[in-house]
């Protein structure tokens, strides 16, 4: 894989599932040409959530925030998706928008579908319901994909557009 061709992880969190907007969100990734290589609906257990929200979260946000994030991620099923594409980590992050929904620009997933603030979540002592997780960088993406997918669950396929847009040969 070239340096520009990357993989990334997206999680559609319980609030996305419970609101019934999974299809709308997936469509946004399909429209930009993100190649889906893994997809599954899973009831996340505490162990998986703790692996996903690792020590980096504790360093940046504190153990109490990690606990709230784990709690939120395990309340209902999540959809885990692995995407592949040209500089896909950055492309997906732009589509998703700012982590705090209140600050997310219109046209982004969080800007169009969420509005909750950190202050509200902190006051309620709950995790921020921001619909979606997207890997921050290619290294994090690799680690996260390994948490959610076994290698045999990732499918290497060539959608028709790759021949014309990416100029990939067979």
C-alpha cells in the first residue's frame, strides 16, 4: 500500500444506531468513494471498549472521561467499519467534523446530526453523544482496526470506480 493509500476505522456509536440513521451516514462515505473493506454490527463489551479507548484517552482526557466513553459505547450495538482510500484518514475526519458536536460545521456528520456540548455532558456526567468515531491518524487506524476486525474479516476487492478514479490495474 502506498503512503497515500490508507485504511481507517469508523464506529457508528449507539446513538447513531438508536436514531436509525446508519444508512444516511454510510451513504456519505460511499459518495466520496471510500472503499468499505470491513463492516459489522457488534454489541461492544467492556474489554473491547477499553482496548479502543486506550491509555492515550486517559492521558488526554482523564480516567473518568474514559469510563464515561466506555459506558456509552457498551449501551447498545455499534457498527464498525474499515475503509480504504487515498489519504482516507483525513477525508473521513473532514466528513465527521469536530469531536464536540456543538462546534462541528454544518455539512459534517456531527454538524448535521448532533448538537450536544462537552459542558452539557459533563453536567449530566455522561459521555458525549457525538454519533461517530473516526481514527485520528494512520497509526491509530491500524491499532483500532486490529481491535475491531480479524485480518480475515477485511475484504480486498476492487469496486469499478477504482479502475477509473484511482487508475488501479487488475
